[in-house]
């Protein structure tokens, strides 16, 4: 390698530099990627080399949250144009995945639909198996974020064998993570855990510390909802250890919010507040509107659990103002809707809650089955408090118990939502 790097073949050296930058990116070392690309100054780079460099840079800025939203959008957009100009189908498809992630971060529903359509066109026109497989990952991602979870699960399932056979390990990890999220949205926690664990195995094999941290946190969230609190704790602590190596404000905020949720359930309010403080700082640094919204909702839960709901409502109102007109990420939609209804009942009364339930399809708005059941359990509880319903079999709490989502039940209990069924030992 030293001999090649010191040779006079500029093209070879330049491409090795790009290969090294890609390897650093695959390991989640995004600041090192930017440092490496800063010294990449080939004499006569090809259009493809320039497109690859732009893509690696865009991925580092986006996934590492190393720039503001407008800069990231512009950088990813330029990478797409350069990939198209270079005529490399696989690279075009990889940049489309980046575009989809950025559109999701910005709540741009229209852009997600357009990106999915482009990925479908690439899939049907390409003769390259790598391009076809990667395009299916992007379509699955767009479907998942847009709410078509069942179709997303099929897309991810369909591309796994191809990705594995072609050794497209980064995309394989993405597909398995997406499959886990789809399974969990549809109420299959065991299948979600299996997919997340397989994704973690792939990430570990390629040294992707950043992805390992994210998926450890994802796995912890599922364990928490199941009531496996010690396993959830282990997952979150592992995520924090990995995050310390990668130093990504987005991921740090997400993990600390998850840990704060667990601390509230286990009644460790002091550490919950510490975790929320760290999450708030990192969410602000990430400059992601939806992540800052998540922190507002987590803070609102903290105040409700502490018996001061009047302190929570301004936070809920701020969250509503921020999300208005945007596509809010599905993973926390249940919490958003639960708090919105709780706030509505507290400030406008039961009639307003009845109108909302009659005019809005909450099941479609809450893609996570556990999230919808959490919302429905609150509505059932409000009806009982208003003396228009009574405790009977078949309520949302009973369905949560049937799915063994004992952690979700414990969260509702922590928030004061009563008539909790007895949990199995």
C-alpha cells in the first residue's frame, strides 16, 4: 500500500484516498472523513471520482450532523447531480438513499414520494444486481417513513438475500434495521429483536460503531416496552459507550432520551432529569427540528409523572407549533398524539377529545402498534374519568398486556393512567 501511495500514478492514489474515506465513513468516523477529504487534491480527477468524493462528504455531513440543514441539503443535492452526471447507477441509488434520509429529517413528504419513484425507476431499468438491491432498500425506507409499513417490510425482506450475496454490508445493515422497525410497528417485538440483532452483527463485522450505537438504542427501546428493564439498561449503556467513540449529537440525544424514559418508569427521576438535560443540549447541537420536538415531549412526560401537568402543557404546545405542516417521524408519533390528547382534555374538556376521536384516524397516525395502544389507553382512561365508559375486557390496556408490552403499561401507570391490569411475573 505504501508503494502504491508513493507512486506517480495520481489516479490510483486518488482512488485509494477515496476508498479510505469510504472505509472511515462505513465505520461512522465522520469527522475523520472530512479531514481526509480536505487533503484530497488530485490533479485531473475523473467525473466519477469527483462524484464519489461528493457522496462521501455528503454522507459524513448528514449522518454526523456536522453542518446545518441547509448546508446538508445542498451538499446531498450536489452529490446526486454529480452521480447522475458521472452515469454511475449504483452511486446514483446510494445518493438517493441519502436524499431520502434528509427529506425525512426535514419532514418533506413530497420529496420522499419523488425519491421513492426515482428509486423504483432505477430498479426497473437497471441490469446491475447491486443497483437493484440498493434501490429496494431506498424504496423500503421511503415506504416506512411515509407510513406504508407492511409494504416496507416486504421491500426489506425481498432485498436481504441479494444484499448478503453481493456483500453490500452497509445496505444489508440498513435493510435489517428497517425490517426491525417495520416488525415493531406491526406489533411483532420478537421479530423486531431478531432483525435488530442481525443488523448489529453485520455492523460489528464492518466496524460500524455509529450504527452499532443506534441499533443498541433501538433494541433497548423494544426491550423497555416489553418490560425487560435490565436488558434495556444494558442496551442503552452499550449505546452510550459506543457513542462516546463516535461523538454524534443526534445519536447522543436519542440515547439519553431513551434512558430518561427508562429512568422515569423505574422512578429514578433525578437521573431522568440529568439525561433529559444532556439530550436537550445535543438536540440543539444537531439542529434537527424533530429531535428538539422529541425532547419537548420527553420533558412533558417528566412533568406529568412528577404531578405537575400544568408545567407540561406549554411544552406540548411548543411541540405542536414546531411540527405543524411537517411529517413527524413515526417512532414517537404515539407519544405526540397521547400528549396532544391529554393536553386537549386538560385545557378544553372531554367534548374536545370526543370531536378529535371522531374526526381523526388515530390508528393511521400512530404507525407503531404500541404507540396507538398507548394513545387508546389514555382515551379509555379519560372516558372512565368522565363516567362515560367502564373497565371491561378488550380495552387497549388488555391488548397491551396480551402483547406482553409490560413496559408500555408501566409507562402509562407512571403517567397516572389508571386501572392497570395485573402483569405476569
